[in-house]
C-alpha cells in the first residue's frame, strides 16, 4: 500500500474521512504529515540502503506483535509476507509468541530511581528460528526486544552484538529509528482508538437527537 493513498495511522486506528477523529487530527496537520512522512522514509524509501525491505518489515511485525497491538501487527506482518519467504513469516510469528512479556525491566544508575529497578526475562531467538532468519535478522530481533522491554539495559555491548552480526553503523541507526517510530505509531493508534471510543456515545446521542 502506498503511503500516498492512505494515512497509515488513520488506517490502523480505523479513522474514517470526515469523522470526529479525522477533524481532531486535521488540527495538527503538520504532525500528521510528519508521522506519515516518517513511515514513508522507513518503509517506502527510494533506496533501502543497508536495511532491506524484508528486514524492516520483519522488525516492524515483531515490535508490533510484542507490543500486543493487533492492527499494527497484522499490517506489518502482511508487509513481511509480501517481501519474505513463508518460513520467515512463520518464524517471526512464532518468535513474537516466545518474546511477549511485561515491562519495562532493567536497572537505573544507583540513586533515587533505583526503587523502580525491575528484573525481567531476556530474549534470545530460538535455535531453529536462528537457522531460518540468519544471524543478522536474529540479532536485530533480540535488540528490538531489548529496546522495547529493557531500555534501561541498553549498552555499547548491545550495539557491538549488532556490528558482530554484520550490521553497519548506518543500518543500526535506521533500525533504531524504526523501533522508535513503531513505539510512537502504536501509542498514537491506541490513543486515537481510545479517544474514538469515548466520543462514540456522544456521536450516537447527537444523531439520535
């Protein structure tokens, strides 16, 4: 799907043209356009560079899946299915189920915030999944899980693991931007959907009147 034909946040949040939510988003037109442009830059670039489309959609499907956002997970999994072998789609789907947890976990530097330290499970791609995905993609799924559930534990060692798996420095920047964008996009979708639900009774009452 081209980003020119449909705003992706509108699509995932179920926002129809002319609806109350459409009007609310139109008040922040620049923010709306910037979000769509970010999507296009990450998933529809003129040059994919060091991060192929299949890798981008695999990471996006994984991140949306472990966030527990079904609309986004379905959208990006469909994108993965268009760009990857069926066995890769199957493995990413299986790894989502293995990787789901609560969070965030990790430890703050010693100090007042240490009371919020929380231990939690780490994540490694299963050996069978690693054989299908390869070292590069397996490493980036593990890194994405770290950023989502263990952001306090991010470290130079985590970046080194990506470099050792074969990712370039530029690719690591792109992948990190992708994970951050997905977190933003999912928050927007969930927030707009919640707002839409709160507006629905008012809309029904207004029509009834």
